[in-house]
């Protein structure tokens, strides 16, 4: 993906990665209409009726980050939670304020875990300023004041006031030194840490919530696009005259070297005209590829004489060769689509000196950079408004293809709002898919059944090689080995093996890839946990006990494993025909484990119950954590049973939900969530538990059938 102005993108996106800070004294633009009230600091606006508006820089895509961040600010602010509302910050506003709100990216389950410190300090600073304003008004020491639910009290004089009454005075005070701000012990939280209802639920239920795809502007035009169905192919020509007289059509335009769009008064007019548009493609070399050729390509990586060794501890090959018993297996996982509920869309308006976009984006700063790059308009005169997203799952992060497309189309209709919407078929065909991979594992067991050597070789496509080639050299991409890392990092292997070799053989294809909710921990969790299950059975050991023997140096991994096993009643008899499977893994700074209970009815798998344990350190909202775990099960089981994007003649075959199904409500098991807070770190929530869903179910099927499941989806094995 070539960028028109890499320097500009490096500035915006690169600085975003540097992280946020607490900028309390930054002068901001005048308050907007929705900000009527006193801006105490950049995070908090308080209205005369005591309403507290908490500003949020991260994206909300159904994961609850907006509510969680508001809880953290409100906890330190000591306001009345019933009077809290939120406001999303735009990318242009953040840039104009010298990035006072920090980075705006929301991915990798980082929405809370990488911004908790400075947003909490923002709430604490606002509280300190409000108390000082009241102390000044009453001419008393601030130390004599107390506050609860936004009501400030002075016990000696029995006076009280509310935040709304002193906010204007507080806004005039100098902010406290960030280094002087102390934060509450999470064990004493009263708002954060509690299972509060989400702030965005009501508008979803009553239908008043507006997503980007819903936006309407006077005189707005609509665009539908087609891209070459084979990745790497090009657009040769199209016959615009053939559709020129169709209802509402304003024209067919070339968007880039592989894309054509039709613009019309309604999206349906644009879409039906596009379907009738004669188009000639040069499909290129990619048209020769298929799922079979790609599988063969990956298999070559498993057999290659050399690969990148991320971990090489002891002598695994020698230990395995000399072991009393050897175990070997090859696993595979397919390409997967994101299948977001809201397909890719973006509305753009471009004039001679300004560009504006309304984008459902996981990284508003990346969207702002893309808008500026395409239009050539300086970033300072660009703006990106970010409505809440109808799902993200990693698709709407760094890859801003739909933003660029919308900007290019809008440039050809200056001064007019143009809304681009991808069809579901286009969304499936032109995704940045979860990478395909294969994994060969070998293990050696001694005469007592102890694991003495483990060799893991992953062969597959690299996300970094596709999205950021400069970040990888000579096939060295440890990102593809997430969940198998040593002590450093947020995706550590939870086992200690005396002889361990973990390798990656990079085998890229013409298919574009990118982050997919959980990214590589999903595949790697399957490979490690299903193979450990095979080793346990080869050793004649209970799968739980076998794992425990390898986890003495991994107390947090062991903690969630034990918690899930205890809640599930591991070791207790099950009803006839029921079988259990277990798995544990780490990703995105959190530790996860799962136990699945399944039955086999006429050779088909039925998941009845899943118990999942999660240690994310500090639990900001237990209700929302449980909701994310339940969503992980739905997403993970969809992939386990049905998820597969196959390639034929260079293009994807599964273009809608008729052949890319998701889990039905009747297929959802009973889900029980066990939160194991250790209060000593900040981990993620949105992605970690997906990685244990599939292996727990696969191991339960192994228990039921006596045969390991080594490839997904299960529909291909006749198990669904």
C-alpha cells in the first residue's frame, strides 16, 4: 500500500504511537455548542446543572471503552455518576491542541490499559481545582473540604455547594502539577470497578443512535465501489456511457489503479448502476493462486531448512530425538474475514481549502493523515469526526483504504458531501484478512511422561510484511508468534520447558492481511493448547494436571487455569455423553483460560457450557468484562465451526453470510465468566479470551472422539 505522503503519515501515526500525557494547561479552541458549561480541564466540562461531560479520545465500537474510561475519570473526579455524559474528541481538535488528549488509536485491547493513568489524573486534577475554587469562595483551607457525588462540603461551617456552582471559578485556576497528583488505590474504587450500566445502551435500544453509515447531509451524494476481485490486479477500463442515463446517476469515476465507483443520488441507485457497469480488469499473476497452492506454499515453510528462531533454549531437537516417546502434529488455520456489522464507509466533503470526513475509525489520527495525503490539503485544515463504530475487530485501524477512496471520490464533486458505502460482498472480498498459517509441533516425553523438549515451527503470512514491510527483515517477525514469547512482552508462553525451540517461517501470499480481533494469539493458542493436550494424553496424564506441572514459574497463567477448572468442576463426573476440554493462553496483557463442555449427537458437536477465567489485573467494569467474554465466545465459536475464507482463481469465494455464516443464537452455550483480579497490572479485555475458546472446544471434541482436531473450521470435518 503506497502512501502519497509518507512523511505526513509518519508524523501523525508515529507520534500517536509515542503515547499520551496529561496536558492540563493547554489552551484549547473555544467551547462548542455541546460544551455549554465550564471547561475545568481538557477532560472535564461541568454544566450549571452539575452534568459532568467527560471527554473520550478512544473509539467506541461496542467494547465499552467509552463507559470504562468515563468510570475512571469519574472515580477520581468524585462526581455523581448519574449525571455523567461523554463527548468524543475529533482528530483535528486533538491536533490543534498539540495532542493534549494523547494518541487516539483503539486496538490491541489498549483503550483503557494504555491511557488509564493520564485520564485518571485528569479527573483528579479537575477535582482538586473544583475543591480549590470552593475553598477560595469560602476563604477556608482546602484541606477542610470533602466531596461526594459532586457535592462539596465544609463540615466546620456546615456549608455545601455543588460542582456546577463552582465550575466557572475552577476553570480560571491554574492546573496542579501532574507529578503532584495522587491516585486512588483501585481496591477502594466506588465508581470504577463496579458493574455499572453502559452509557450508550439506551440510544441503541431506542434506535436514536447514529452510526457513520446513517449520516445524511443536504444535497449529499452516495457512492458504491468495485475493486479488482483479484488482489494485485488492475482496472483496465469501464464504459461510463452505458449507465449514464440510469436513475440518479451522476457519473462513474476511477478511484485508483484498481477501483471504480459510481456516484448517484442514493446508494441503491449507485449500487445497481455499478452492477450494470461494463468493466475490464487485468487480474494479474494473483489469478493463478488458490487455497491449494497457498497451502502448498505454507507447507514448504514447515519443511524449510532454516527459519527465524525467536526462542532457542537448551537443545530441543536433541532432547526430542533422544526422548522415550515422541509426539508430532501439524495444525492449520484459514484466512478469516472481520465481517463487521457496519460495512466500510466514509463520508467526505472537500472544498478548495478544507477537507472533512465522518469515519467509523479505530484510529482517527490515521484517518486524518489519510484525508490530508489524498486531498493535498494541510492537516491543520482537515478534520475527522468519528461516530461510534458498528464493530471494528481490527479492520478499521491502520488500513485506511475506505477513507482514501472516499476522499478521492469527493474531490471529483467539490463542495458536496459524498458518502461511500461498501456492499457486504465488497466488504468480504476486499478485507485485510486474519493471516493463514500452518504449524508443525514436535515434543519429547521422558519415561515418566515429563515434557523434556518442544519444537514449534509456524509457517504463514506476516501482517507486518504487508502493512509495514520496513519493520521486518530476513523473515524476522515475532509478532506472528504472539503468545509464545518469553518473560518480556504482553503475550507470554505459560509453560516452562527445559528445551524449547520456537520458529517462524514467513510465507506471504498475494492476499492482504491485517489484525483480526486477537490477531495471532488465536491461531497460536490453538497450536500450543491442542498440542499440549496431545502430549498430556500421550503421557497418560490428566490434561489439567499435565499443564500444572509446566506452570510453576507462571503463577498468573496457573491462577486463571485453576479458576476456570474449579468453576467448571473439573474432575467431577459429567452426565453421560458429555465431555470436557481445557485451555489457557495469554494475550494483550491478560491471562485467560477456558473449559468447554460438549456432546456429540450423530457426529455433530454441541457446545453446552463454557467457563472462562480472565485476569486483566484491574477490572474496571465487571459487567462489561463479562459481555466481552461472551462476545469472544460468539466470535470464537463462529471461527471454530464455520469461519473460512477460501481462494479460487485468486479471489475470495465467501462473499456474504450465506457461505460465511456466524453462530446462531440457538448455538450459543451457557457462558460463565470468572474474573480473577490481581490489582497489580493493567491488561486488555476485548481480545484475550478469544484465544482459548477454540482450543477448549477442540480438546473437548478430542476427549469425545479420541481423535485430535488439527484443522479448522470444523464444518470441513463433518462435525457441524
